[in-house]
């Protein structure tokens, strides 16, 4: 049995229609845009912009966001083509299975499990921390032992369990709650932007691109891999600082790929998925740029607080009450992030279980709600335990490396599937293939090299565990055989 056998697009589409595993199609393009904005816009909009401006880019951080958005758009175009061509749950896992082969599909599915499980746990802890701040600002004291950083983070556990119940009830019901929370989040973000405009001083934009200077470098396991391999030390400010800022804020955009996991529950995936993926990315880029312009205009970049830049900017102008508004925005924002990551995790595990790479019994769909309730319960329990009992903050970079590795394989997979299956109808096509997907893969690989050595070591350990599971269990139980793929003549 070949580890490079592929699962045909036709077989993937047929599996999605099996009564036992069929999901309910109820999502529109608007739902997908809200879903994407919900997962991308989180607490980072209140903190990451100021930190990147303070440490590496200055007011030119707005250019960094544009550069990062262009990089993300390249990957987003590749996701859009795949998602509209193979509208099946699983996102990059399903796409890789159809193009690169089973072993690559397993690797990327295993990486996505890491990204979404760990991401949901990390963000749930962040939600708990912001909720504590918000409650304290309105006069409610929270015992330290049961909140973020305490013995047991009951707030994080409670959030995950509540969202798990909501996801089980139905994807449409989850989206209704998501729409309300995203609306609240966007209202607060827009309010902060409009309120901040009145405190902008154009003098704070000079110099717009501060003079370049050597950046503080790290050594040992905490240094970026590219520094360890090639001795390339990062720079701050100047033109180099703009690109260093882009590498830093790139991670503020991560999450749009989760939209692709809902392909099987979209009413018109060929039209709506590209709109949802690219539309949410455009909205998030505009909001990030607006916030970066406001925060660097309110306070000189070298005086920004890298930990809470936006709240600090308002406090510097005597508007302490805005800290409460910002905390409320972060609570609403992080709720939607946890919700969408948990939905994404359930759909990836669902796709892998339906293919029997994980136990097939997990993929059972509830007879009434038409949701994968067994997997949702598993995701809820694991995420709640990790969020409530584990200090996962040190593992945040693991989310980034899992996501970027998925971006690399999806970008390359577009080229492969174009050559292997030129006959497939594609309602959305990436322009300038193979140049654009190759550029997308190279950019994502460069960003991966900017992650720390210890992150790479943890990532390799995770991959080794995944390979053991694959060769001991998944390869032998896979539903896909070497003869499943159709014999199609490729074009040159």
C-alpha cells in the first residue's frame, strides 16, 4: 500500500453524501465572511499593532500590515481554488489528499490538529485574562486561583464547555451567536478607531520610517532558526524593519484558512467559499491598518506600551475608561476566535475519521442536529483540560508553525492538482500558476524559518509522534486504496 496514494476528488465528494456522515448545508457567503473575521480579529488588534510599531517598524507598521496582507492573499487564493474545487470538510488535509498523497495529507491533518486544538486552548486562556480585567474594571474581584494563571482556570473551562454545547446543537446556531459577537467586536474596534482619531498628532508620524538600527538578538534555542543556520540577525526600523514587522504581524492574519473547513456545510461552495476567504481577509486588513494609523498617531512609537498599546494610548490622553471598552472588545473578540477554532478542529478530525485514518466511529453525525457530536465532545474535553490546567502560553508559536506548514503544502498542491487533474471544473482559479503558488510557498517557508529553534524542535517531535500513529494504525485502516484514483492524462 503506497503512502503516496491519493484520494480522488470524486471519492471525496461521494463520501460527503453518505447518510451516516452527511453534514447539513446551511452557510452563506455572509456567514463565511463573519466566520473569517471572527477568527482573525482577536486580542492581537489591541496589542500586536503597538508592539510591532514600538519594537521594529515605527509608524511604518501600516506598510508592514499591507505587506503581510499581500503574503496572506497569495495563500488565500490557493485555498480559494481548492475549497471551491473540492468543497469537502478538512481544509488543507482534504486538499493535500487529492493532490500530494496520503502521507502528506496525514502530515497536514496532524499539523492542523496541533494548530486548532492548541490555538483554541491558548486563546481561551487569553479570554479568561481579559474577562478578569474587564470584571475588575467594573468593580468585581475575581479570585486569582480560578482565573487565568491560577491553579485551575475555571473561566477558560467554562467558555470551552459552553461553546462545545453550542457547536453540537448546530453550525447555523453557532454562526448566529458568532454574528452577534463579531458585530459587537467590530462596533468596539470602530469605536476605538473613531475615538482615537481626535487624539492624533501628525508630529508622531515623523519619522514615518525610523532610521535602521541593530536589533537585540537572542541565542541558543530561543533564537530564530534562520539566525542559527545563516547568522542573519534581525534588524529594527528602516526598510528591513518594515519587513521584520510584516513577519511579526503576519500571525495576526492567521485563521482565514479555517473558513475552508466549513466547505461541506456551505450552500454554494463554488461561489461562496472564495468570497468568504478573500472577503474576510480584506476586511481584517482594513481594520488592522486603521488601528495602526490611530495608535501610532496618538503616541510616539518609542513610547508605546508593547503589552497593551491601545489601552495605554488612551490612558496617556486621560481616557482611562477606554481600557474597560477595550477589555470588553477583547472578550467578545476572543470568544469568536475560540468558537471558530473549535469548529475547525472538529471538521478536520471528522474528515480524517471518515477516511479511517483515525477511528471511523468518531465521525458519527447526530441524527437530529447533523453535527459530528462525538468529535465535538472529544475536542471540547481536550481543549477544556489543556486551557484550564496547562500553562500553554509558551507553546503559542506552535500554532504558527502548524499553520504555515499547511500554507506551504496547499500552495504546492494547487500546482500538482492542476497537472494531475486538468479536467476538473474550477469555479475559481489562481492566476499565474505556477509562479504565484511557488512565491506563496517560499514566503511561508521564510516565515517558518523566522520561528525559534525550540519551536522547530517541538514541531519535529510532534511530527515523529504523528508518523508513529500513521504507520502503526492509519496506513493499515485507510479506506483509500491504490486503485481509487482515476487514470487521467496530464498536461504539460
